[in-house]
């Protein structure tokens, strides 16, 4: 828990600075939680607004308005995350579904929440997570941080992805 608080404070310090122009920090922060009672994954991802709109526009949607998302924008966000943020269980891919979002303009941050119904996770299952958000645009400058909570198998674990490395592979 102490590591989580340190990571959260570090991320908040990066994300709480207001930028008038392009910012030097290329970072995403996400939390994936498993609810064993409902067999769902809930994921929240925080991204810099300017990086996200730069990356998503013209490929997945046109002129996205993050403060007032249309159905087309939401489909574009789901498609974007389906391409760049993949989670699979036993080699079966489970793309996230958009739940909600919050724009924090002063901090230049958007927090997007997703969910996904999944099969019951059991001992011996393999979970793979691949987060390649913004690596095509920013290369080695980009860092994607993930906190994973998967009770009862993993109370909390942290990952820092800094390139197109192999996916995070966990054997439960």
C-alpha cells in the first residue's frame, strides 16, 4: 500500500501542473481492478488531454470534444483503447467498454473509466496486459504506469512500461 501511495503522489505531482504549451512529460497512469463477485474488470486511465487528442483525432474520430462526447467519439475511444491497451485472459482478448470520463482542464488531464465483463478467474489462468499508448507518437519519451489489483491472486502490483516491450504476463 505504501508503494501505491508513493506512485499516486508522484503521478499526481506530474499531472497537477498546469501547462500552457506542450508539456515535457509523456506519461499515462492507469488502474485495473478485478471484482470477483461480478466477474468484471474496471479500468481507469489518466492521460494528458493534448497527447490524447493528438493521437486519437483523424484515425479513430474527428475533432473529438472530450467535454461533450458524442456516440461516435465514444466508439472512437473504445476502438483506440482496443488497439493500444489490450487485456487477455488465457489468450482470449477482452476489449474495454467506455463507462465515463472526467476532464480536468486546469491539469490538462482526462480520466477515462472503462469496464469489461469477464469469465471467472481461477488459479492457473494467465493474464496478459499490453499498454502501448502513445509509443507510436512519442517513442522512448513515453512511460505508461499500471496499478493492478486482482484479489485474491494479486493484492496490488505496479508496472512501468517504457517501450513496445513484451506484454505483462501473469500466471495466477
